[in-house]
C-alpha cells in the first residue's frame, strides 16, 4: 500500500486525495461516537494523505518544468 500511489496520474491523485480525506473525516466522526474497529486506521489514513500530497506536489513541479 505504501508505494501504490506512484503510478497514478495527476488527476487520479487529486481524486484519491479527496477520497482519502472523506474517509478520514468519516473516521473522525466514528471515533467520537465510539464505533471504530481499528483505531490505528486514523494514523494510516493521515499518512496516506501525506503521501498523496507529496506526489501531487512533485507532479505539479514536473508539469511546471515541462511548460517552462
């Protein structure tokens, strides 16, 4: 799972980021209510979001370099 985002295109990365953010948001509410099976999932989602954000930033720089 750690390196599964590297082969995604820029648009797919943006969609994946939104999907992960929605899952994280929902998980936060579930934790408040107390219906979470795996409390470590919150940390994993945060890290996945960070990985996707990093790849988005790298893709932006690459696109900006190609246009210049």
